[in-house]
């Protein structure tokens, strides 16, 4: 009984760690996407400012 309980606990722990890792990865990807969006937006803004006004 003790062995099965420890192995089950270990499996649950591994599963929890996996979901946490996936969540962390998803958050990191979202942050990267936001950074990319902001950079392209700022570049677009700069290029628009540099265009000669007619």
C-alpha cells in the first residue's frame, strides 16, 4: 500500500510539474508575442513619422 501511494504521489507531482511548465511556456510565448507586437508598432510609428508630409 505504501509503495503504490508513493508512486501515485510521484506521478501526480510529475503531472503537476508538467502542467506548470506548460503554463510557464505559454506565458513566455505570450510575453514574446506582445513584445514583438509593440516593437513592430513602434517601428511603424517611427517610419510614419519619417515620411515627408505633403
